[in-house]
C-alpha cells in the first residue's frame, strides 16, 4: 500500500511540473529560441514560469519575442489545447511570413589616428545586405567593438550615434553608428615589486614599457610569459587609470619561486630496471637568474651493478626571453649490449623557445669514452660532435591526451679535424608521435622513428661512439623483443646499426575512468645496409592506468619472428 501511494504521488508531481508543448512550422534554431524564452526543458513549460496552469497570452508573447529576435516580426501564431491520454498538451503552430533583412549599414569610426584593428573589425560586421536580422548578432558585435576599443587603450570610447531602424512593411533593417574613439591612453609608469631578480630579466618577458600605448592584450601576454618563465611563483598586475592625464600606471607584484629544490626519483621499467635518482637545484645563483642543477641517477639497478649518470648543469638566461645558454658536465657508466662504457662529457648548448609549440637547440659535445667489449671495437675514443635539434610539441593534456603531436628532428656530425681520425660521420634522427581521438572512448596512437648515418661501415663498427649507434627492441621501440636486441651482430655482440626504422600503431579504449585497454602492433630494426634490411614485427595488448604522473602501462607482446615468446613490458610516463 505504501508503494502504491508513493507511485500515485510521483505521477501527480510529474503532472504538476508543467505543460507539455509541441511547436510546428519552424526549423530547429527558431524552435530552440522559443523554448529557451519559455524556460522550457524537454518541451515542457514549467508552472514556475507560467504562474498558473493556462496562460496562452504569455506563451504567445514569449514566442513572438523569440521570433522577432531572429528577424521574424510578423508571424501568425495559433495555440490550441489537444487532449492526449490523461493529459493535455499545447500545440503551437507558426506561419513565419517574410523575415526582416539587413539593408543599409553605416558605421563610422571617429578616431584621431588610424587604428587598423578597429577598421578590420568594422569591415567584418555581421550585417550583410540581404541576411536575415539577428538581434543577438547586433548586440554581440556592438559589445565586441566597445571591448576591442577598451583593449586598445581607448578608455573613453563611446557611441555618439547608435540607431537601429526596422521597417516592418518593407521587411528591411538599417544600422547607423558613429563610434567616437577618444584619446588613446599612455602607460605612465611601470612598477616592479617583490622579486629578488633584476628588473632587466623581468623586462625580457614583459612588453609593458612607459611611454607606450596602453594595450590590454600586451599586458595579459606579458603576465602569462612571466608566469611561464619558471622564475616566478606568481605575477599580479594592478592598473591605476588617471582620466585627467589620460595615462595608466602598471604595478607588477611578483613572488619568486623557492630558491632551492631537492628532488628524488624512484622508477621502474622492464628494460631500464630499477631507477633511483636525486637532484639539487639552485634557481638563483645571482639576480640574473643563473641556476645550476646537480644530479645523480642510478639506472638498471641490480645487486651487482648499475648504470651511473652524474651531471652538473649550469643555465644562463640570455637577452632574448625563453633563450638559455646551458653548460653540462657529466660522467656516466653504461652497461649496454655492446659492452660497458665510461663516458666523460662536456656539452654546451643554446636552447631557444620559439613559441608555445616550437623549440630549437644548438649544441656541441666534447667527450672521452672508454669501452670494454668482447667485440672488435675501439676501446678509447675522443670526439667532438656539433648538433642541431628542432622540436614541435602540442597536446590537449600531457597526462591523458585526446589530441596531440610531438616531432623531434636531430642532425649531428663529426670529422677528423675535431675528433679521432676514424670518427667522421653525418647523422639524422627523426621521431614523430601522433594521438587523436575517434570519439570520447577510443584513441589511435601512432609512433615512428627513422635514423640514418653516413659513414663507412667498417669505421662505424670499430669507432662510432656508443651514444650514437642505433638499436631497436624494447619498451619504447619494438615490444616483444628484448631491449636493444635488434641490431647487427659481431662475435655474438650487438654492435648497433648505422640506420634505424621503427613504428607502432596502437588503439586503446577507455573502459573505466582512468583505465584504458590497448591493442598494438610494432615493427622495426637497426641495420647497416639499406639494400639488405628487414623489419621485425610484433603484436600485443596492454592495460593503461592514467595517473597524475602519466600513464602506467602494462603490456604483453609477442614477436612474430625469431624468439616468439611473450614478453612483459612496464613503462611509466606521458603519452607524448
């Protein structure tokens, strides 16, 4: 009985929620605007809007207002009640008649100086002759013109004439505006407070200067550039307007980032093994924002050995914002398939952030390498390698991308004039990744890499530095194969190849929040001769868990040639 009573009450509440309405004779945009004007949800007019069960005049007036806003001033409307089952619905039938269309447009800019931004905006007005009147477009464009003027420093700009004439009998509408720009305000003073760094450094990222025209987009972009620089925790901009002098004072209240930073790193990969790391960073060696980073990484950590990588990096900001001169001193011990190497490196690089997506880097590496190997390779090498790198990066979300691109292009070379006589080569390494979404749940991930080296093969096998040899196979290459297991072989030792081709196609599905299931196929190889090469292929499936530090990937892959056992791969990091 209680259940029955509840059902009756719910039905009554549903009946009292409002009046259903059906609209005939208009297309979707007009229908939507009418329903929006009636505060209708699911084609039901709420009683809270009507105020009483039947209010035909109210409905008709609201419908006429909605149609007039979109250019239909003389519609014929019929509203009737139609019984259906146990309720009554309203049927609104509309005969639109002829709409009102834009005819004459007269928009004048009364400005002391030519302002291309405003002129271009006016030339793109939405009042094209013959187009059906839309009052929303009219109001929006008027507000846009006023906002654009404010952004350009025309803080007293206003309409001295703003006329909209509608001739219902002729079905035309005319626009007549006169927009008085007034004086363009000037930046008087720029105050910088709160930072221990030099004001010269701040001004490299800021476009705000005394004596310049006030420009709001420049102020916003300057604030964003300062926030993105990495030197500051926060940047607050305050503006003081003096209408008497037609000037603006700008105050930048800046909070610096913490001077020191200590980081620890703990990770794992099936190829890289365990990883331990610690780094110490000083962000302010001086007021010019020089900084250094000292770091120690232990990779492939096992009971008896580990790869060791110790670095000291000193960074110097340059005159151009987002450009840095970086000097890197490093010592590393690597245990690779070719053998055990000890490499002492001094690197100097010029890094430049071109824009939000593009970066470039010039560098020169001076290195000494000692190699212990069972293969017939040089045990001691000294070399200098200049290089140039261009990067493109664009992604919706670094940790769970729905769309994105990453492209890395590297060119490097060496010669007998700057290195050991046999180390003469020209090399390029091209890497690209692409992610796009098919729909809300499905993604496609593509990865490709191609590298090639111009060098005599015999010299390559004996004298090429281990850092610049190509290998394939492993977690981030051809899954299903052991790390660096695909390459030319001599004396049962994997030497690495002059050339590399690798690619991957992956499809994943979001089956639960933060969890994706993937299927993939990889192919690739490292080799010495373009005339005689083959790709090794694999297939697999995996699970992705999206976390704040990037996706944790658990993959199972099977090689399609050679050793066809299944291999497990675990990696952590962003998709791009």
